[in-house]
């Protein structure tokens, strides 16, 4: 498979860091109030991959998370459920059973998450097992070692191979932008992942700081937008890690709305990977409904 | 992805999205983006905290006085055409009164130590920031520019000019080593309507730092923030007569520049009026600085960061509705990326939110006046008549007020009027170049020379181009960035003299050589 694409395919337009961040700061001043806020927050819930990726995860913790994803706030049946729960491969079966029939998807990280430093065969086998166990979405990590040493073909080939191993499952490719360091690298990694067959490109594992940042996500949105305008093929974007407040989530949605437009404003094409974000969104929605803030203990800790 | 039974409305929508996507593919139409599914609720900035009087007098010798002329005229909100307030029409006698007040205040003010003058300037800057929201709202009401800009640019930058010059007031000796800087004397200043408060700050701050006293005339269509600045001066206990603000039309301005007791005139505005002023001060012992029009060029090379260049070009021409003397009104783009870049621009222009200037989500506000709107319409018509191709963003413009949609001409040649004349509105003219040499020739092919923008990823090319641009300010991979420490001013018909930075202060001092300070 190696060498299946010429290196020129990975060429990307340069990125000006100052101007990118300026645009981001400008869009952060959008004032999202009233109906627009409620609409945006509900959308944020529907776009959420509720995530737990800890060594100490247990079946009980995962079931609890699944319950929360299906019914974020039992007293508010009008609220949507989350898009997915995101877990380690060994807990996929438990999650799949817990959410069965609800429409909530099960996403599994794979390919030696979070560092990706295992053999290719191990990675592919891990993906196959996770799919077999019931994962309908696979969140892989790219080989940053290969990327940073300029072996883009290796990264591309691995994405292609994992995509194949996914079968029907959707593939999200984690770029781990916190390790790529430059915006030019992010733009290039986005292109490689898209060409390799990613259904989604995703910022981070959540294990490296900084995780998701808005300029990075704006850049990734520009990458999928340009790919769509060139080829007619849509690719989704997932902002993961470090997004904790409803306000921040709305700012991400503004980036989506003003860069890619309506088509991406659905859980099918934009996702948040988060764990603590949901409760803040719920609290803000309750504030909008009742006019006052509720106690944090009114929302379950999962 | 397996089909979801998600009960959210977006999930249902995606079914239709999928269908339309397939149809679009089958019909071989170009993929295009759609916007507007998530409408931001209106978020207007409140105006209750801004008390506006029915009528304002002239600020002379530290207090508001009635004009000797006895005449007043209305100032309106360009977004609604509603009258906001009335201001005085100063006549020759009023001008004389103001100049005399400045003259009387001069000995005391220039005798103060630089340290003492700095304290006043610091105080003014701080009070201005404390009252920032009030100033932002008032500026937006009187001028028509969006609250986003007055809040984030005009007011903070105005305060920065006072802070910056406060820092120099006691260090003038360091600026001009071996020479003794002395104030010029009484300075007459005339400022335009596009940045009413900011221009006042640009002019007043360096004048005061160097020990001059001031008579300033704001534009007749946007006088309110300069008048409110007088309240700040009073609050800061600035000595009476150090700054005098007189309002009025062109006749007032003429009376001011002709006044025999002025030592210096500083003007920002149109090239035509600038030339008139130059005639009026000719043969007199009066210093003059002019900051006039512009027809700035952006040069976009094929290797540029195109998405960010699009942002810069948009900022360059649609910031402040294009009412900017250094606006990047000409876009020269390398032929190889012309089509791609123009398409990107068109998509981006469609995202510009035009409307209520008080709405925090508005990107572009109202055209400042009926007169200016007419001028823009006339020049755009000329562009169409001369055969350039017009693209206008579809914007739902309000019925009342003065509005013009973001516009772009392609296929523009060097001889088109829209490529030569300053439109001072949201209208961009696009043409192409093939080589760096051609880009330089075309960029410099103008009677102006205020600013230019270079967009390329190559550092060496930036330096090569910057040294060949006949423009006072050359921005690299950015545009319309201002800072009090950075000198601003032009070549040729864009005027002479600099404002801001050490160079700006030079215009407000006389140097006596051979004397040591102190």
C-alpha cells in the first residue's frame, strides 16, 4: 500500500497564525442570546460524544455514562440525547448493551490510543475487535512520530488501512494537534486524514495539552470546507478535550456556522468530545428556562 | 454511521440534507455552502446609560457656551435618519473666542513640567476607558459604525493615544537629543467624520503632550463624541482653554484656518479640502500637516495564506463601511489564484452581517450620510458603465437610514474610475498581475500613497516589495492595524506629516539647537 499517493498530494496552503487567531477572536465576540442560545445549546448536546477514557473506568461508570447520554436530564424530555458515548475498546460491549435501541452510538478509541505507538497489525486487530464488540464509530490516532519526521505516506497508509478495518463503522482520525505544534502541520495532517478516508477529523485525545483550541478547529473546518467545495464530499470535524463551558461550546458552533454553514450544524458532521461540558450546558439551559441558576448538585455527577 | 433515532430536530434535518446532497451531485452543480440555519437573536447594546442633551454649545475656555452666531444644526443617526441632538454653528467671532482662549491658556500650559502634563493625559485616558461603553454607544449612534468596532477599536485606541503620549510628555528631551523641544503654540485642528473620537485623540494627545493648546473642529455630521470628550477634560480638571472644541460646517473650518493667531494647522480629511487649506495658510508663518485620501492596494501572491488573506482583504475594505482613508480599496491578485481567491471572497462577503449598528453581531453598519451614499452609488454606477463586473453580497438592508451592500468589482483596469478615485465606501476593485514587478507598478499607479498590503508567505519577497511601495504604511500579511506607537501618514496626494509614534510628535514641537534642556 505504501507509496500509493505522491507526496505532492499532501501539499497544503500555508496558514498565517496571527490572522487565523484574529479571525477566531473576532468570531468569539458573537453574542448568542435567547432563542439562538437555546437552539445552540440543544445542538451541542446532540453533538456530544460523552467520553470516559481513564485507566480506572469500570462497567458501572460506563453504564452510568450511557444513561446520561440517552437522557441527559430526566426532567427535560424535550432535550436531545447525546450523539455517542466514547470508551476504551474493552468496555464497548457494555456500552453497546446499555445504549441498544436508543440511537446513541458507541465510539471506541483504538490503534494504541493515546500515543499510537504499537505495531500496525496490533492497531488493525484492535479496530476489528472494537467493531465486532459493537462500536459503530472508531476514533484512531495518527502516527505522530511518522508525521513529524516527514513520512506522510506512512501516516496516510495507516489511515487507509484502519478505514478498511472499520468496515461499516465510521472513522474519526485524531490528529493530536497539541503534538503537531504548528498550524501548517494541522492543515497538512487534516489533508492526509481526509485523503485517507476519514469520516471525521478530530483534534485531540484529551491526554495532551493543549487539547482542542478554537483556532485549530477553525483551520480544520476550513480544510473540510475546501475539500467539500473541491470534491463534493463532506467530512466531519470533532473538537475534543478541554471544552468545559457552554459558552465555549457556543463559540465553537459559531465557527462551524460561519465557516462551513448549515450542512455541518448537525451531529452527523460536527461533534464535541467532552465529559464535563454536558452539565454546564444543562445548567445554562435550565437557567434559560427558569431565569435563575440551579445548584450544581441538581445535575448528576457521572 | 448507523442510523440514529435521535429525537433532536437536527437529526431529522440531516435526512433532507442527505437527499439534497445527492441531488446536487447528480445535477452536476458545483458544491456550495448554505448559511442561515442558525439565526443569532438580535443582541442590541443598551443606550439608556448615554444621556444626550437636546442641544450642545461650544466648549471654550473650559465651559460650554452659547454660540455668538445663535445658530444650531441637527446631527442625525445615519442608521435611522432620526435627529439625535443639535450642535452649535460657530461663526468667525466664536472661532476668535476659542483661539483667544487657547492663546491665553498657552503660557500656563507650556510652563508646566512634562511630568505634570503627563498626569493630565493619563487621567484623560483612564476616564475615557472608565466611560468606554458610553463613548462606544454614542459614537455608534452618531456615526453609524457597528458597536463591535467602536467598542473594540475606536474607544480603546483613542485611550491608547492618550496613554502613549502621556508617556512622552516628560521625555521629549530624549526624543530630540541635543536640542530643546518647545511647543509650536496654538494649534488649529480639523478632523473628519469617519473616526470622530479616535481622530480627536490622535490630534489632541500629541499636541498636549508637547505643551501646545488646541482649538479643534469635529466634522459637522459627527460632533457628539468630541463634545463628550470635553466632559472628560473637565472631569480630569484640565486647565481651562487648553482644549477648545468648536462645531460647525466648512465655513467654521475656513474661519479657523484663516485665524491669524494660529501657529499650526493639522487636518485630516479629503484631498480637495486639504488643498484649500494649503492655499489658506500659504505665505503665513503657520505649520501644516495634512492626512488626506488614499487608494491602497493589496498585493495577494499565489503562495499567500489565502484564507487569512481573504480575512485581511475583507477587513481592509469593509471595516468601518470602507470609510477609511487607508482602506485597501484595490485588490491586485496574482493571475494564477485570481478565480479561487475571488470565489473565496464572494463567499466571505456573503457572511458579512449588515444592519443595526447597535447589534453586537453586526459586522458592517450604516453609510455615514446621504451625501456619502450618493457618492458611492455614483462611482459604483461609473464602474458598471465602464464595463467592470459588479458583485454585491445579498444583504437585507434596512429601509430607513443609509445603506450599501458589500460590493466588489472584478475585471477592473488601471484606468477605470473605481481603480483611481477614492470611493470611501464598501467597494473593492479587483485586477490581476503576473510578476512581482508588474504588481509594484500597478500598486504605485495612483496619485495617492497612504497604505498598502502585501500577502505572501515569502519573507524575502515582503522586504523586496515593501521597499518599493510608495505608501506611508505597508502592512505585511495583515491590514488596517493601528497603534499609537506607529507613525501614520502618506505620500503624494495622501498628504504629509506623520501622526503617532515619535514621528508624530515632531510636528508639535519647534526645536532650538545648541541649547541643552533644563
